[in-house]
């Protein structure tokens, strides 16, 4: 089999940067291209929550990738700090999970799934809840705690990744706005990336352009069902941090940072590539924060922003080779979990691109699930 000496990665979010870093660790020559500065899109906008997992009992594609990723966060953060001196803020802060009475059935199913997986789950009564979250709204009388739930300060993590890539010799090309893909006239078919004054020759190419991956693939007539899903976020500052655990209710959450900032997230909106904050979105998030911890009504609103999650129909990423092209790989569609799953996805993609066998079963995560189902996942 042909040896792989140089690789081109298109997209410098958390997926592209982590993949570039893992490949560079294997002494491959890597070029990473972004149409703007790296690390400014969904990966910057995210909350940085890192749910736990247990690979030994993971039975679904989602659980396998989440658990595999969970295994690698300690090592990844330590290595980045050693190489760059940047502390990415990774810590196992734990999470408190609460529910409204109407959500009880769905909550019970979720808790049984965690237990079946062997994830540590602690039952909490009202006194326990109050001890972890003083001032938690009275509507919450029971809940659970996930002690191994983690968080990372994603903007710092992206800085650390970009610096580590540079230390390891990754060639980062930013502001490559006019990058395009073409199919070369070879057999088997290969893809070439070029800019007006430059052609990038690489043994293999990985598309990791988040929500923009679909548009890049369209230019070479490949359909990928990845679409942007807007998530709005509000950042609060409390005088004294009232809790240290992440608090989740369903798909909404509060994420406390060590310096007193609290992220309130997030909306899920199908509005194309529109990244603005809306009055309705921000108001809904503020109302949610108050409904969890009423005294947050006095917290300062520091800023708000929005990002575009790369959403896929089954909420799982596409990892692996595009079957029509010998040299083209994709790593996109991580939706709500791309920060958490970046640690495992990068290893999987690096293995595949270097002709090694990944350490987890990729059934349900590769491109061929589209071909099997005719894109209707
Ligand atoms: C509000 C919000 C909260 C979230 N919270 C969490 C969370 O708590 N935990 C979690 O795990 N995940 C979370 N996510 C999801 C996570 O952020 C994403 O799944 C992840 O960042 C996707 O990473 P990516 O590298 O695929 O995409 P992106 O970060 O969007 O990066 C794509 C990159 O490709 C570049 N690009 C685009 N087009 C081109 C082109 N033509 N040529 C070259 N480069 C191009 C872009 O400039 C960008 O740098 C959240 C997302 C949002 C929006």
C-alpha cells in the first residue's frame, strides 16, 4: 500500500486542528487551510461541556465515540500544556442533571442508559441538590450527579491546539478564501485543492470544514447531509460563583467557569448560515437561567454570541473516506458534541488516513450510512 507522506486538512476548527496535531505527532507532513483565521466558528462558540462515557459497555455508535473521546481528554490536555504552556481549562467539574415533572419519563430513560453504560451516576435528594447548587429553584426535588463530567475553555483549547500544531511543524494557511476542489483526470479518481495562485499537492485530503463541508463537497458533486444549526449563547457574571458543577435540564444548560463567568445555552435553530443573536433567543436563555437558579436574575449580562453547529440527520458525525475518491476523507457533522468528540475523532481519522485500523468500531459513523439509506437517515 502507498505510504502517506503529506496530508492536507481543510478547516481549522477543533476537528481539523486536533486531527492535524495527531497526524503531526506521527511525523506526517501536514498543511491545514482555513478560509479565515483558525478556531473562530462553532468550536469557539461552544460551551465546552465534555460528557463522560465508558467504552467497555458502549453499544451505540454515539456511545463508542463519546467514550473513546472521554478516555483521551486528560492526556490531550496535558500534552498541549507541556508543548505550549497554555492551560486549556480542562477539568472534571461534574454535572448536576435536573428535570421538570413533565420530563420525568425521559429523564429516567436517560439515567438508565447512563447506568447501563457503567457511567458513575449518583442519586440526589433535595438536600443534596441544595448542597451542590445553593439556591436551586424549589421545583427541583431530585436529580442526579455525574462526577466524571468535564469541561474545557474551548477558546483556550483552540489556541493551545493551533500553537501545538505550529510547534510540531504543521503548515497553517489562513484566509484562504478562494480555495476550491476539483476532480483530477486520474484513475482511481482523486481530488485536488487549489487557490487562484496555488495548487496543494497532498497524498490525502481531509475535509473538516464543519457546517461548510457540504458546500465544498457539492462542487465535486458529492452530497453530504450536514447543515448549520444555530446555537445562541449568553454569558453571565455572578459576583460570587454560586455553583461549580455544570447544570443540565434536557438540552439546556448552565456552565460555570472558574473565574465567575456562567454560560447559558443554547437554542437550536435551523436558519441557514445566519449567526446573529435574536431578542427571542437571548430572552429565552435568560428566562431559563432564572428558572434554574432564581438569584441569577441579578447576574451581569456580559455578552452573547451564536455559532453554527454542523448538524447531521442522526446527530452523528461522518468520519472516513468518501468512497468515490481514493484520497478524500471527511470529518464533519459533529452537531452538539464536536468539542467532546474531537479527542476521539482526530485519532480515528488520523488512523484511517495513515492506513491503520482505528481502535473503535466505526459502524454508524462512516459515510456509507448515507449510501445505504439514500441520504434519508
Ligand atoms: C452554542 C454552541 C454550544 C456548543 N456546546 C458544545 C459543548 O458543550 N460540547 C461539545 O462537545 N460541543 C458543543 N458544541 C458543538 C461543537 O462546537 C461543534 O460540534 C464543533 O465545534 C464542530 O467543530 P468543527 O471543527 O467541525 O467545525 P467549526 O468549528 O465550525 O470549524 C470549521 C472550520 O472550517 C473553516 N472553513 C469553512 N469553510 C471553509 C473553506 N471553504 N475552506 C477552508 N476552511 C473553511 C471555518 O472557517 C472553520 O474554522 C456547541 C456548538 C454551539 C454552536
